[in-house]
C-alpha cells in the first residue's frame, strides 16, 4: 500500500494491542479492505464474499487468513470461523454495510452487532477516506498512483448494553447504538482529514 499510494494512518494506537477486537470499516471502494490490511497495527481477518475466492486470488486470500462467506445464505461455517478468530484473540474486519456503497454507514446489517455481542469483543470504527477520489490514468478502477488515502481509527467501544442478552431485540438495539458511533466517527474523521 505504501509503495503505490500515500496512506496517512491516524489513531492506530486506539486498536488494542492484544485480545479480540472488531474493526468496523466503511466501504466505498475495493481498495478499502486491502488498504486497512496493509496499514493496521495488527493482522486483520476479513469476511470476504466467496465470489472473490477464485484462481490465484482465492489461494492468496486463504493464505493470508481471510474468511470466505456466502452472502446469499446464513453461512454457519463463516460465522464459526469469524468467532474462532475472536476467541483466539485475533482481529476481525467487517464492512458493516455488507457491500460496497457510499461508505457512510447509512444502512447496517446485523452481523457486526451479532459478532460483537456474542464475543464481547470491542469495536474500533475505521474510516478509509480518499480511495474514491481521482481515478488512475492507466487503471481507472484504482486511485491515481501515489494518491493520498487516509485511514482513521476511532475509539474502541462495547456494542452490548451490559446485560449479556443476545435476543433479536438486543441485537437490533446494539445495531442502532453501533450505527450512531460509526456515523459520529466518520464525521470526525472527515473533519480531521478535511475530506
């Protein structure tokens, strides 16, 4: 990442140095996940759609510990693998919106709340800004060579309400709380970076 673009990483010290943690990342460009993996202070295991696991790219993704998920069904194997990452004190990366979009955390799926409440792992919000600006001259799908991209880590927080409940209502309430925290972090990151 540092060879192709100019990442500016802010607040990486906010990621706990050990123990389970979930990085909740906005997703406006295909570069956002790789940019976070290349700049995060700890190795990150992302839930990635199974369609990406083809040919050499699939072998590469599996080799670096990424997790295949079937987004069209309840993928119990992917859920178990993600929870295992957290149980072993690892870092799980999640795009809470489920797919690439505006990257504004406007519509969250319940998966992030489920993993956070079930595991008890804190969530660290992450804003990747600048990846959609100034497309490259040769490869239009990527930002221009040496273009600055900001990766801003926020303060860790707990998703649950402290009751330990994992009911549908508790997950819906957690999703609402999470969305507020992520939206606030994105606003602060934009203010801080001027993007």
